[in-house]
C-alpha cells in the first residue's frame, strides 16, 4: 500500500472536497461531493452525536445514494450547512427524482466549536451560506489544518483541524477526510509524538516516529462537558460496495480514531464516520477485498487525524496552541 498522488480523499476518482471558513466566527464547513450520486453509510460510536439525514443511509431505506456529505462546525446550528449544499445542488438540477422535482440527498454531521474564542453573536445562521460556499469551492485539492469544519476545532491539548489521507490498495483507492475536535489527545503526553506514528507514511506529519518513552497509562482529565467535543469523518473508496458493505467499512474505520486519539469514542464525544463508495471498481474478491479495505480505512483515518493536528495554524483568540507553535520553533 502507498498513498495516492495527492494523499487526499480526492485521490478517489470522481470525488471533490470544498472548504469554507469564517475567521471571525472561528468555524466553517467542509463538503464532499461527486460528479454522480454515490452509495453512503454511517456508523456512530460517540455518545453525543449531531447529524441530519443519517437514518436514510440504512440498507432498508428507499434512497440508496446521496449527492454530498457535509461536515460542519457550529453544533446544532451547523446542521444548516446541509441546507446550503442542498440548495446549491438543486440549482444544478441534482437530486433524487420525485415527479418533476429533484430533492438532493445531503446527510451531514456537526462538531461543537461554540466555545473556541470566535465571535458567535450572529443574527442569521451563517452555516447555510458556509455550506453553499464549501460546495462551490469543491475540487480535487483542498487545504488541511485550520480550514472548513476544522477552522476552530480543538483537541484536549492542541488545536485540531481538517485532515485527509489516502491509500492505493492494488487497483482500488481509499481515502479519509476528518474534522478533529476531540475530547482526547492526538499526541503522547506533552511531547510532539503522535499516537498515529506507527502508521505514518512519507513523513506526512513530521516524521517524529513513535514515542520511545511514553508516560505510564493514567486516567484522562475531563476538559469538556457533554456535547462539547466530536470527531467526524468520511472514508471513501472507488470499490463497488453496497450500503451494507459500506456500513462495515465505516465500522472498521473507527479503529483509526481509536489509534490516533486517546481517549476516543467517549460518552462526551459525538464520534461519527460516514463511508462512501463511487462503485467504479469491481471487487477483486467479494470477501477478502472488503476485509482489506476495512483495515486500509482505519490506517487512512488514523493518518488523517494526525495530519489535521499537524497542519493546524494559529489565529487570534485561540484557546489551544498549535502543534507547530510548540514543536517546530
């Protein structure tokens, strides 16, 4: 396995990602879309999730494909980002056909960033416009770190951010996109080493390697209240997976969060992973290939988490330092 040419989720052919950020708000939205509807599923392991249109992703529901997936800041207010994406898609004639109408299918998830030092005294909800702007910005390349849904994201010790990574698995491509706003920490103790270090490829988050003398295990200190943290992610592939297989991909990908964030999946986090399949590549083996892709998805997601934190940049009013500010001086 090796990273794709961009080392981004958009190495999966046909996928596009856009970020929209508001520096004053210290928040934003990130959109994954495609040039055609794609199969999607979701799995939630956190105790405080926030989402929209996720029930329809179950294999027994009528709609089997979606037009976009949205990751947003703003807590419950950020769910409006999906409205902005839905409107932009409808203006382009995209969506599920119902008579002579088109209804874009846009599931989304949110993270809590309302206490990150940004100006939250808005009048009209800003997230509808941020969602539309993120959709309009969608392309094959996009910025990592303090952009989009990761603009004001935090971890227990450092700024979080938006991260991505990819892998080539034979003829199949798989990638991950994540907004890291975790109750836990992406780094070991007070040092620069990432928990995800064993999975790093090509020095993508500093090449510091694993921590050789980690502190002994200890109980974490609670630094957030219920609903004040959440890591939300998407794993995507061009392998032809149905909704049930995509759900298993999302389940397996959660292992990547557990490898990269300590602790993770807590009652106070809303950890959620979407899985997406464009269906462009037939499965070389109907059993072994999904098994291998689950492992690759977890590796991609762990790497994407570390890249998010490693790429974060400082901004006025920050309540957490950036990795680079502490360890690259």
